[in-house]
C-alpha cells in the first residue's frame, strides 16, 4: 500500500483522513517522519494553503504528501471564518475560543446557513492534484455533542439531521467535506 505523508499536526484531521482512506493508502503523520514545524498558511484560499503545506513536505522528504486545508464558511459573516477558521479567535487550534467567538458573532442572526469546505492537495512525483468538497448546514445556537473537533458541535448537518458533534465518526465521514474532497482526489488519481 502506498504511503501518504499528511502535512498536518491536527490529530482529528489526520484520524479522519486515515479512516476515509483506510485500505487505499497508508497514512503517516508528518511528525512520524520528523517534521514538526508549523507550516505557514499564507494563501488566500483553502486550495492555496493545502498546496503550500503539501509542497513543503514533498520538497523536504521526496515522499508523496497530502494536505487538507478546510474551514467553516458562514453566509451571514460574509464567508468568515473561512481560511482563518483554526485561528478565528487569535490562537491557532483554540477550539473553545473559536466556538465562543462564532456564537458571539452570530448572536441575533437569523440566517444561520453555513458550510464546511475542504481542499485536499497531493504533491507527488506524478505532479500536483487538488480536489475540493463541501457540506451544507447551519450554525446552532449552542453546542450539541462532544464528538469531532473544531466547530463540529456547532455545525448542524442538513443531511444527517444532527450536529457533527453528535454524529458518529462513521456518520460524519460519510457526508463530510473532507470525505467528498478525498473521494474526488481518488477519482483524479485513477485517471
């Protein structure tokens, strides 16, 4: 089975990628091969940031590198937090702070439509491949469930009819933005 190095430190994201691609690719976190740097996400889009991270790992290892850049886009907030989702409240990966700021910014807002967006980049000897996926939903007024990570407890999936915080990992992975982007990437690679 071909190895893919995941250009991420996010354990939740790495676990989802590994579960979704189980039996197709062997997923190896970049920390397992000695890369521990924070790769700067300087792009303006999810696609640009995913490519930046995958290129970095490929250039430093020569191994196929996969990266996901994803986030929550809320219509009433003009698409925010968007590419700044992980650092919305200022500190990278501070889920509780990010969720609290989102709820504060959504106070009194009636249009709560939102979507999770994922861009997956693969950089390997064959070239560079990018695929995107989206899942529609809405922002809840309070967290529901303790599952998942990031904004999952605040995101109500219109397909699952429950928050990603309540959904089992299998349920979430069957409809998630990351699943859809990875499925599209696998199709591109098969061509």
